[in-house]
C-alpha cells in the first residue's frame, strides 16, 4: 500500500510500516477485532521498539486507527495525517453482510473485485494497470478470518463525537470521488478537529496511488 511512498518519506524520516492483525505477516487471532484493540496494537508496537513519539499516517482503516491514537494516546503522537477515512461508517447490517459473505465464499475472488472497483477509477480497473494487479494479488491472499475481524472493527467504530478531542496538529486528505469514505466525511473530520487542515484530491479511495506526487508533497510539507 505504501511501497511508492517509502523512498521519498525515507529521505526525511525514519519510517515504520506494520501489518494489521489479520493481514500480511501479522497473526490472525480468531473472532471480531475492535478499533480499541487495533489502537492498542500500535501502542504496544511502539513500546516494543522504544518509540516514544511518532507522526502517524493512516489511510482508510488506518485513518480510523490514527483518530483513535489522537484521542486516546495524544502523548505518543506528534502529527496526524488522516487520509481517505471516516469517523463512522454505516449501516452495521452492511458489514454483517460482508462478514458473512467473506466467510461463506469459496475464495476471495469476488471480494477482491469489489474492493478494486471501490478503490480505483473504472478506467484503471478496466485497463488492468500493473498497480491494480498488484493489489488484486494482495487481496486474493488475505486471510478471510482477518478480513472479517477488521470489518467488525469498522462496523463498531464511532468517533464522530470524540474526534473533537484530538489535540495534535492534523492534516485530513480526502478523495473527491471516494465512494468508500466520502469527501464529506473528511470535511466533517477537518471541521471537528481543532485547527485541522483539509486537502481534497481528485481521487477515488487510494489517493496515494492515484496522485502520488501531490499526496507525498502534502504529507512532507505538513510533517516538516
């Protein structure tokens, strides 16, 4: 997800990437996950690496986790970047249906194509651009229990009131054509977090992939 940003970010910062529980190289505990648990995973990781204070950049679910950190552990955060994210997504029944579908499907093919159509412009998916194929490969390899667990975390998260408690400098990046976490959601977060800045890019859900130069420029300018 962040491969294309690491080179530029590493010119200015020491960069730590990690896999959510249930994804990538991380373990896949059974059961539903919670946003509180995902946030505490970050704190425990920082403790294990003796990192007392960090900037945090999160996109989509990563943005939910970033908000949680800003609310519950502001002493560990310097600056926050919340990209293509929301404080609440509904209805809960939608996520219950997705959880059931993921668990019952014979494989991840249908789920992968749904994600791709939501994450990228139709033209990129139709052309099967290399980056789309990279994400397809990743999606097909995701552990279904891990994905269901993270769906539950999003289903149960509601930060619409508490996001106003974030005291750290915050940049919100939204995608004008985002159908997953609408630009209006980013605008609401930026309006709620004291002093937050808002940038809207003409992107769908993965602003860092569609507009890499503009995205990284906004991030580096804000963090520096």
